[in-house]
C-alpha cells in the first residue's frame, strides 16, 4: 500500500500531461486548419471571384476564369451587363468552408441578397477551382 502512495503523484502528473497534450493538439489542429496551412482555408482567388460576382464586375470575373473562346467571353460580359440591371442588391458573403487536393479546390459560400421588394434571400454557391482559376460555379 505504501508503494502505491508513492506512485500516486507520478500517475496524476501523467494523466494531467496526457489530457493537456490532447487539448493542445486539438487546438493547434483547428488553428492550422483555419489558416489554410493544410489546404482547407479560403482561397484568395475564390474570394476575389465572389467579390467580382457580387459587384458585377466582368473584368475581375474574366481574369479568374480560364481563357476561353471569344464567344464565351462575350456571353459572360453580356450576362454581367444584364445582371447590373437586376433589382437584387448583395448584403453579405459568408465563407462556409472548402477543401483542396493538389491543384483542385472547392469553396462554398452563402450569399445574402435583398430584392427590390425588401425581402432577403440567401443561397449557397460552390466554386470549383483548378490551378487558381474558377472552372465551375453552381
């Protein structure tokens, strides 16, 4: 019984150290993940594309898309011009998350818009990027 009392402080220190190590590893993992060091942070290209989309700026959108043919770019400029006349006004842009695997990354956003009648609407938008260029938005 006496030898058990002598081991008690060592066992307590071991358990507290294991618990502290577990908590520190969890916190460090979350911080590294949120900073994008392991490919799960927000891409600056995706953010710039979303801001250009909300500001209805066809030049910034075209700069972040792969170079297509002239007809495709003309269609994009025309749709951007038509959307400028729309009555929806952007309210918010929230990054929900995403992931990266090599050159491929997917980023998901929630966009808040206000219609001319005063009703707020929210919708999700997913961007797929390959090599820093937006190849798909849905």
